[in-house]
C-alpha cells in the first residue's frame, strides 16, 4: 500500500459523499486512498459530513476523526481545500464565502483544468426534484438506503470470509430498477445542461452515488461517486486529463495483479 512519502502526485482531487458520521462510511479505505494521493487542490463535493444522521444519533468513531485530521494535514502542507456543501451537510451553507482555517466554503466552483477546460463543480442536490420539493420523500428514501447498507455490511463480512472482494448490493439494485436508471439519466442531463448554461466544458458532481465519466449530453459529465458503496474519486493529472479511480479495484490489483477479464480499475477522460 502506498504511503505518504511515495504518494501519487496529482493536480486536483475531487471527493464527494463521504458521509462521515454514519456506519456506512468506509473510512478505513478512504484513509488508505488519502495516503496514496497528494494534490495541489482538493474539492470536497458535498455530503462530507452526514448531518441528517448525526441529528438522530451521534456516531463518530476514531477513523472518521482520522479522515478529518488527514484532510487538515494536507491543508497545512500547502494544499488548497474547497468545500462545496451538499444536502446532508447543508448546515454549512450558512457559511458560504467564509474561510474556516484554510478551508474555503462555496456553493459551487468553476475549476479550470491544466488543459484550459472549465468545469462546473457542484454537489448536485440543487437539481434533484425530490430533495428540493419533497423532502419527506427524500428522508424516507434515505432510511430505505440505510437499511440496504445495513444488509450490505453483513453480506460483505460473509464475502470477506469466503475470500471474495467487496460488492455493493444497493449499487447493483439501482442499476437494475428502471426508475432508478431513469432518475440517474435525468440527473445527468440536468447537470450537463447547467454546465452548458454556465459556458463550462463539463460538470463534476456527486449526490447520486453513481460514479461516471462520459460526454453523452454534449459536455463532460463527471460524477465522483461515494465512499459508502463504490469507494471512488476523480483526479486531475498535470496534463488536464480526468481519471475516475475505483479504489477497491486498485487495492485488489496491487495485491493480486489485474484480472484478465475484469474492468479497468480506473477510467480516464482525455
């Protein structure tokens, strides 16, 4: 496993949907990832801390505190850190425009990559009609999602004992339910349209826990995924290219080598 002293250096790191403060957060894997990568700029693209869950019951193990300390250490070492709150950490939207100990709080950002392309960076809940207009339904859905994650936790305990890799029940279900697939497509379309409206070359977002890089709507659509189900992040290299890193697959490949018929551990946009 890569350590800080020989970490992979990238220009920009995009992370979202950590959901610190929940049992579903895979803080251990996230810490490993943060040790493996160093970046000049870090964007936290919303739902970093889960205020919804913390209001109903406090859960904050040491590993979650370690993640926060690791990010703050990167700021002390010179990294720029921009925090764009989402719906689960919306309490921080009261502080938009404030700099908290080197952390810049903003509603959204326009990021210029090394190759000159401009990206709208935003969490994305602003374009989710359920979150905006039916909050009760969003909270109900969050409860159902938490139940699926509870089942998923014990399922993966069994899988580990059998020598199998991590597998997400909820991610598998989302891609096989027609309404969920349509919801993802509509969300992507709305975010792409907003990028065009702001005359950006693409959008980088989170919110729906579905990591992706494509240009199916005429501009680059980039979703960072999450650290509950998929353990994914997006990095910008010094040539301006964006890469989707699927961390659990990267770790597996480091241990056993890339499998012949498995998908690549990362996806890269030229």
